[in-house]
C-alpha cells in the first residue's frame, strides 16, 4: 500500500500528463547537439542563418536551416524577416532562462578546472 506522499505524487502525474509529455518532447528536441547549440546562441540574441553558421563553424547552411525549421515547427523559436534576411530568436524567454541555468551550472568558468 502506498503512503500519502506516493499517492500525492501519483495524482500530480495524472493531472499533469500533458505537461510531462511537453517537457519530454522539449528535452528530446534539445538532445540534438546542433539544435542545442543553436538554442544557446539564440538565448543571447537574435541571429540570421549566416551568423549562426559562422558561430558554429558550419559550412553547409542547409544543415543549419534544417535544424532551424525543426525548432520553428516545434514552436521553440520565432523568426522575422528584414529585407532578404530572416532573423531567429527564442519564442519564449522561459526557455532562455533554462538554457542560462544549464550554462551557469555545467560550463566551467574560463581559467578554472573541474
């Protein structure tokens, strides 16, 4: 027989099933190294495909464009067109906050050793 805490957790899982699925989908989306790096870039500011490719040292713009399309379809990034350029940015600041947390928590500061 389950204790009260176990029962409460089970109830919360049942009530938040859709949220749980959304979070899992989000983590699956960022489990791709290119997409994760693109999102880290976009957490700093908005950039066009050429800028993102240059930052990532990626010579094939089609690879970057494909990842941007996936992120856009998932609703994680937004885009705006200015003249002939398309600029991408994070669609939700909460996602940027999560990326900042991960960067601060897991990247070692320059000049230090882990």
